């Protein structure tokens, strides 16, 4: 594929390197001359210097011939403008990074269709999701987020304390907006019927609306040992989203920021979070905030050096579990040598997300499950699909596949057989790998 990237920051450079390694033809647009020189020296790719909102620069980069245009600068408005122009000029698909525009990330399905963005990406939301998965992933062997975070797919191994053991699936009273999509027994993956039983030792793949998953946990008897208290350093976008995400899990969250003005604003917009004006690199401030009594310490500022220092100080005070945000490629090995328990790299998360999109051919958003033996497909329904208005029970889906959810605008529906497909719906389909092509053909 020919792929054009706008932005040669940490995210864009890492993405260019990853795509080039995968054999794709990559061109990069960057306005800053110093970054242009760095990329030209570091990577064997075409680099065009100029502003991404300049049509002439986009022509110079031949975006009309590219299969995918990725706008990943730190400027949301520029990313949106450049992607819209690239699409009008002939780029087949666009991927847009949005960070600070919460109304975009909250209603990304609307913006995706209105502005024709094929993929919207928020590194900050990905960071929050990674931290959330880390604190929840105990009885749950894996957690995948789907449909822009509106859905979760979790794998649970049934032990004797799970109430579902020994029951038929149709007798397990799961909450609305949730269902069992697959059973993994020994080396086999089974798309179950209501008459299939689950047994101790089975691994169950559960799909549910994100806000419903906690009730699913309680029903199945899962014992989540969530941290009671978490401290987050950094009131930027990543820190804000992480604090809100963890707070929804009923974890007591304290957020520290060195800017008094920012703290005052956050106290107004996030009343459920304890906001403190403090410097995460100041030992006296950390001691005043009783950091030694927290189970998890997250340094999520935009400054890698500050994150390193904060985590080191927290460890010295006695915090065992520390998470640090690392933007720069050069610091990855340093973090592990300094004993930081967990490192989260936004540039790596973004690159992996886009690489997955590219690997799917861009027409389908695909999440591989169980080492590629099964997949979750996020499929847009074509405008004139003969399936519109048809109840799911009357659609002959291929063996080895089932509809896990219907995404309708900002609404998520975990369907029954009487639900119908409507215009502009997106289907989330769980399928064994061998059934994928048949599913795509059915919905094409």
C-alpha cells in the first residue's frame, strides 16, 4: 500500500518506521525543518516539507494516489482539515488522530460519517484503556475494546466459584447488552448455541457494552482485586481520561498537577476526582499527598523525564506498582532498567492500531483473537444492502460466526434474533477465521 503520513513527531516517525518495515511505500509530510532532516537521515522514505493544510503540499505528496492518509500531528484541527482535503483530492482512506477534542471522541461515529474519516484515533484514550485493562485483568485472561471503546470482549476461565459452571447457556441470566460469543475448550473454539453447557475449566469469551461489564462480573462470581487508591500525576488529556476511566470503576483517584490554573479548571469539570496542586517530581509534595498509601501510581505527563523521576520517587516512598507514560523511543530501555513496573507508549499503541487497520485492507476493522484462530470484525453496512430491515434470525450467517453487537450512531445494541439491521449501522461480528470471507461476502 502507498501510505502518506502527516506529522513527524514521535507518533508519526514510529508509524513510518513500522509501516516501512512491513513493506509499505511511505511518504511523510512535516513542516518543521529540523524534524524533516532527522527523518531523512533516520528512514529511507520520501519526506515533503510543508504545511499539511496546503493543497499544493498535498499534491506534492501525491495524496491522490495514496491508499491511506494518516494525520497524526498534535494539532487536532490540522489533522481534520488535512484528512478532509486528502479525501477530496482522492486518497482512498484516512486515519485521523484527535486528542483534545472530547466532542469528537465522544461522537466519533457521527464525525466519521460526516467528514468521511475512516479511522479516528486518540492516543490519550488508548493510554487510559491500557491502564484500565491492567487494573482489571485478573480473573479475566484478556480484555479487548471494540467499537471505539463502547464494547468489551473479555475472556474468563471458569473455576468452581463461577456461578455459571454446569449450566446451559440459555439458563445463564446475563444482563441485557451482554452475551457469550464463544467457548474455548482444550484447543477448540466453539460458537455455542443456547443448549451448550459451560464447565469448570472452560474459557468463555464474553461480549458486553462497556458500562454493563461490571454487572456481568458480579453475576459470574468474578473476584476483581481492584486497587482502592490510585494517584495520577499530570492533568493533561491523558491524565484526565485515565482519571475518569478509573473513577468509573469506583476507584478513589487523586490527580496531581503542577499548574494551579489547570487544577482549578479540573476541579470544576471533574468533581468526582480529588484534584491537588502538586509537583510529581517534588518529594515533599508526594509525601504530603500520602503517596505511600496508594496501590497504583501513574505518571502521565507529556514529559518523559518528569515521568521517570516521579516513578522513581514513588518507588522510594514505597509504592510497588508504578506506570509511566513514555513518548520518546530512546527512553524505553531506560525505564525498565530503573525498575518502572509498567511502561505505556502512546506512539506504539497508535502504530499498532493503524497497522491492524492496514492489515485488514482498511475495509474491515479486525481484532484477531486466540492467536488468529478467531476474529472480531467491525463491518459497516453498505447503503443499499439487501439485509436492511431484515431480522437477524432470518439472515443465514455462515457457520462459525455470530453478530455480537449492532452500533447505531452512538448507541450499542447487543441484539436478539428480532433486532433488524438499519441504514448506517455497524455490525460487530465474532467469527472463526475460516468464516471471515463468507461474512464479508454476505454483508458486501
